[in-house]
C-alpha cells in the first residue's frame, strides 16, 4: 500500500517485482502520472499523438475556458493552442492513448506559460507562442530531442501487472477508480 503514491515510483517497483500494489493519491495529476507510468504503452501512441496535434492545428477557434487570470498566465495564442489540443485529445477519450496524451500535454503547461518555473509562482515575460505548444508537446521542451513525449515504455509484462487504485477528482469519473491489470 502506498497511501501517497504521487507519480507511482513505488507502484512501478512493485510491478517490476510482480507484487500486487495499491496506490492512493488525492492529486489528479499524480494519479494520471501513476496510471500512465504503470500501464503498458498503448499501440500506435505516436500516431495518436501526431493525429491529435494535426487536429488541433486545424481548429480555427477553440473555446477558451473562463478561468480567472488566464490572460495573466498565458498569452492569447498559447491559450488557443492549448485549448485546441485539449479539444483534440478529448475527442480521443475512448482511445487507449487518452491518458498518455493528457499527460504529455500537462508536462508542457509551465514551459509555455508566463510562470517563472515549476517551483516559483511568479509571472514573467517569456518569448513563447502558440507554435511553441506544438513544438514542446513532442519533446518536453528539450532542445535537439527527436523522441516524442508520448512514446512510453512497457514497464512490465502485461501478465504481471497488478491492480492499482487511484483516487481521482474528475467531474465525469468516480472518486475512486480501480484498474485491474492482467
């Protein structure tokens, strides 16, 4: 039992040893990271990633959510690019790649925002654009990387994957979601 599983490192270690594991976390992003990290990479994940990006680029005017202070933290073209990607990924909710695509998008949010760093919540002027959202999406913002973010590894053989319980706060999902992996 890992009562504060965070990104799922303990769950992954248990998986690799073939041990049943249970992880709980109240942070929905931590649950998403754990779920993706402890799951087998979906087939054709890179293709789903490319298709979502292509759909997002073709989105003429995605709906921007009414979040307070959004303009303070994100430039308008960055807001549009993120909203288009969110919509494109949302249209793939039934896809096995859905969680991995959401995690890939979440990993670039600070980089394309006006937030100074992951740990400092100060707004600063950054030279980012909506195009940077698509550029960073594929390489987590690292320069000279050609490896797509959404290409995950298979942490363990599917037959050895134990059950994992993740606590979620998502409006369209149950509070506790149980994943039985066989």
